[in-house]
């Protein structure tokens, strides 16, 4: 059993999965906030590799990615950060990236390096499972998980394909659109999760738009995990702007605590 899969073996436990952009606003912040998130009750950390054209992401994560790239964060930087984080936390670490950097680095080399530095799985929003067989071969060789996405617009055929081919968990996109904190989640969310639940026993985690403990609690009633990204980045921004030089990221950590309690 993979380290990711083991998260979902705990009875009556809903996984909390925050997203952060590696190197935003700097590497030091990434190295400090991830252990705080882990100690605050998070079960898996999604590490976003900065990319110049993050088509699945809204304005908040686009900006974080742009700033990280502007400061010189590269794929190799992300590997170095992941390796350091693996020494500091025991929970699973997942890279969220786009396919172009993976392809340019080399599929086999990328998966080998992920395993070497302690990455447990990959989320690649612009890689459809129909085109993922070659990467999946390398992923299996190095004991990683591949986490595919399903949207509410997914057809029966796509649902079957993704549920068959995903490992670790399945990422359910709560709405059609891009990432970003929202005041409300779609009223059809429960129905969407139920449709996928009928077709697989694999863990289902919901992301995109989650920004409040109330929304997280609603998701927890039907899914196995909650993914929160843009709101975490927004609160990280607030913490960074504080004049206190001994920043303990109070806003971000308080939010995570509230989410954990709501689950």
C-alpha cells in the first residue's frame, strides 16, 4: 500500500489536503509552512510546481506561480525543496504540475527523481488518462501514485477510465472552471460525488473553490478528502505582509485548524 493510500485507511477520517506553490513567496516560506501544515492536522501536502501557463488555475495561484518563476524557481529547485521537506515531515507529498515540464525533463528521469526525493504522487491537470500510458509505466516502476481529475461534466466513459487508472485517490473538481476561492459550491456537488462513488471504491477528494470550514464540512459528508489551495495562498499573503519578523503564519495555521475541526 502506498503512503497516500494509507491515509484513507483510518475509519471516519476525512483527509485534509492543502496546496501551496513551491517557492512562493520564497523557498524559506515553503520550508517553514509545510511542517506547520503537517503539524496542524493536514494529511497530504500538494506542492505546486510553478509553470508559465497554469491553465487549470485561477488568478491567485497564477500569480503565485508567476512570482515564484520570476524569482528563479525551477523544476530542479522544486526537487531540492521536496527532498528537504521529506526530512521534516512524514505525511505524503504530491507534486501538482503540468505535463510540459515533465516531458522536457524526461518521463523516466522525472519519476526516478520524484522517488529519490520522497514525492509520493503526481497530479497533472493537462494530462488526460488517454495519453498517460507512457508516464504511468514509469510511475509504476518507481512506486508513485497518479491522481487523475474528474469534473462534473465527465462522461460515463471518462469516469470509468479515470477510476480505473487513478491510484492513491481520485481528484473530483467541484465545478467546471479554474481554481479559486468561492463563496458557494455548486448545489449539484453531492450528486456528482454520488455518481463517481457508485463506480469505484477508491478514495474521492474534492477540490476547486473550497474556502470555508462550512464548505469543507459539506464535502466531508460525501467525500474522503478536501483539497484547499487558493484560500491557503491568500492567507499566506496576509501572514507575509505582517510586520512581525518571527512570522508563525497565524492566519494560515488558524484556518487549517478550523478546517481540521470542521472535518
